[in-house]
C-alpha cells in the first residue's frame, strides 16, 4: 500500500488549535494565516485538509490604533485584545498569536489573562536571526514609530548582543506613511495612475506624516525600498520587516539588493507550527 493511500485511512487525531488575533490590519492577519498553512504543509508533510492544525481567527478591525495609543495618549487597544483573547480561548484555542508587531507592547498583559500559550513574534524573530545568521551584529528595522519607541526589537536583540539600527527621521516618516498606505490597499506605482488614487494616497500620507512638508505621493513600495537603500549605504546586512503590513508590499522575491530581508510574519508562522507539533507529541494531550 502506498504511503498516500495509507494516510487517507488514518483516523483524525485531536490536535492543538491555533488562535490568531488579527485586524491590525486585516490583510496582515490573512498573510499570517497563509504562511501558517504553508508552514504546516512543509513541516507536517500534509496531503489533505484534515492534516492541518485548526486555526481560529478574530480579525478584529475595531482594535484602536497602536501608534496613537503609545505615542499620542490615544485609546488603548489592550481591552480589545483581552476580549479577543478570551473569546478565542472560549472557542477552544490552545496557542495564541497576534499579527501585529506593535501590539507586542501589550504581550505580557495579554498572556496574563489567558491559559493559551502566546508565541512572541518579536522574540522569535530575534532568535531566528541570531541562530541562522550568526555573523550579523547589526540589523536595520522597518517598523512603526511606536515599535521603535517601545524598544521592542532592541530588547529582544540585546540578549544576543546584536545592535538594532533605526532610520533617520525622514525615512522613518516615509515608512509610517507607507504602512498606512498599505493598509488602504496601495502597494506600487501601478495603483497611482489617476488623480483620484493619487489624491487619496496623498491624504493618507498627510494623516500619517509627522513631517508635513515632506509628503510626496510615492508608492508604499518605493518608500520602503528607499529606506532599505538607506540601510544598505550604512553597510547593514539584514533588515527586519518589523510591521506585518510591510511584507504585503515587499518581499525577498521582489527585492534584489544586498540586504537580507527578515519577515517576522513568516518566522512566527514557522515557530507556531513547531510549537504546536512539539506540544502534540510531548504531552499526548487530547485537544
């Protein structure tokens, strides 16, 4: 009997359930789910739907803006995150992941209120880089301003004695503009061929910008590539795509420069599947 045909006769075994808090933004959560599926296919040698781990998602777009909360005393998203985590736990979640880098400012508070094991995307990214790229001692960071202010990646990489380099104020402003542009569905210059789209993107950039005079209607991808070029000129060898919107506009296939692009969304997906697999094997628990 072939391996494939024998697999079809195996009973479905109870498996841990992965719970995902999304919505910040919704496309970033979908991107994480796709990468989870790809990681499962690779790591579990999947042939059929039933062999995947179950993923339950609260793609909660009512979560208040994290940058406004952390930088401008805006409405805190913590209660919304806590409510989402509790709902996902009630639905049977065993492992909790959050598809937003900046949201990890609240990671410890969220972990405290749930019995689900929360996987920390920031720490997993630092561990991955330092275990797979051992010669790298400096990394560039593309992220929201709040992620920088809260030193989320700085603290994670300090453990490995790797320095995190952040952009100058102009490039950081451009990165924030790009992130908001991506959230609105803009990626590259092909979407800026008419006055209506250019005006909409300009208004979004004006909203996001802290340097009002610098607003120019370049595509999010072009703004991000310019920031990576800034890192290249400083001799930085690896750049963290430290906002989950960024991989939606820029990935390794589309970038032909000298830096290694590190995708925390992909790293989180792989780490989550690894943890789920180890949990299933080591405990024998019926989930």
